[in-house]
């Protein structure tokens, strides 16, 4: 079974939850998930809004097989307005999840370059986790932002 086939357990709709950003500030996360072209890919719209209403992060992403068949997460967001494509690096249970997909660019230990990993956690309850880890050139690589989201509605 392919990674995309395993992701098809997700229901389209709105997912909301509480998270913490890279400056240890709490935020409300809203992730909207929709299937594209039947079930050929997933569209992900995510927003992290602080308690005072300030938007910390907005993104539009596409999760679909790349040219070699490997699952790729392509994203453009308010913190990095360059389109970046993150191939699937690894998958499996992690941190209490039923299954986690980790997409990444750059080598985490290479302090000479920008490197980033984006993790999508699937929990048995139907909750989703959405986590970012990164390191800027010259800085340590570390988890910077995380949110756990619960589905509000679905329209599969």
C-alpha cells in the first residue's frame, strides 16, 4: 500500500486545535483538507492565529505523488513565500501517532544550509498533528512549531 493510499483514511473538512509556535506563543490552528482530482492528491490550507488575532503562519500546500512516485508535499507560505517541495523522508508510528509522515529538505545536521522537516501525524482518534522543525544556516535544527487538530466536519 502506498503512502497516499494510507492517507486516504483522512476525511476532507476542517480541523482545528491549539498549538505552540517557534517563539513559544500559543496559537489556534485551522487546517482545511480537500481531495483534488478525485483522490489523486490532497490540498491543505493551514493558518496559525495567535490569541490576539495576529496571523503567525498561512500556507497552501499540495500533497501528491511526484514524478518518481514518491509522495511530495509542496508548499508556499507566509514565512517562506518560495514554493518548496519536500519529498517523503520517512514514515511510521511516532510520538503516540498511529502513523507519521515526515517530509524534508536538507540534512538536519548540516549547519551550512537551510533544512526543514514537516510532519503530518495521524492518530487513532482521527486527530491530526502538524509539526515543523527547521534550522537556518548557522543555527541548530530543532522542532519549532506543533499543533494537534481535531476534525470539525467532513464531506468525503
